[in-house]
C-alpha cells in the first residue's frame, strides 16, 4: 500500500523507523527526485551521482532518531546530498594530475532548499542567543566580532575578570548547543 502524497513527513518517518513494508520505497518515491536534482546540479559522473544518492539515504537511516523536525526533511536531505556531492568533488580534485588541472570552479551557489535550511538555522541561532542574559549576549558578540579583540580588551570593556571569559564562553556555547539540539537544529 502506497502512502498518500499528503502524508505528513513525521508519519512517513515513523513508518520507516518501524520497518513497515514499503515505507522506504514511499520515502524514496517522495524525496528521490529532490536528491537526484541536487546531485544533478553538481554534474557528477553517473556512478558518483548514484553513490551520493545511496550515501544520502544511508545518512538518513543512520540519523532517523535524530530528525527532530520532520517538516524540514526535504531541506535536510538536500543539504546532505549537497555535502556528499562536495565531498566527491573534493576527492576527485585531489586525484587529478597536474597537467589536467582546470581553473577552479565558481563558488557553490546554494539552491532554494539550502537557502531555506540556512534561514531556519539562522533564525534558530538568533532565537537561542536572544534567550541569554544581556551581559552574556554582549560577551558572545564581543568574542565573535570580526575585529578580533583580545580577552583583556573584552574583559575591560564589559567590566568582568579576564579569567572568567573562557569558562563563561564554554558555558554559553553549551547552553546554545543544548537549546539548538532541543529545537532539532544541532546534534
């Protein structure tokens, strides 16, 4: 029995995780063209594209219990397929002989799926940072600013002991990691 096209991704993933007959076929039927389109964008050789596709499904099987927001499954699959394509391209680039090296390819242009996933991640990170107390937000902004100030300058600006910056930074990153994991963004 085939799943209806309007079956919720969470229900489909539950069927796959439970090992129900036909569940993987339904999942691949629903998202297979998305994965193939992502690999096609990299113009891989047929064998490499098939390897990327297979590895993408393997990554999903390995991470079924870690998919916290099934509604983002399409973006997750697109991102995994893109990362696998990039890995294949990097490997292929490493084994090319010097005489056959071509000019570097232009920057990778993310598609709409990747842009959506990136937007979700940016919003989740901004929301997690917003939950921090004001002094910790200021410390986080100072530590990760592009001007790369020293710990002494940051401690002086914020009026905190220099020895507290490292431990406070570690605690903040742990809190952010947990917050993002709870929202399904980070592992």
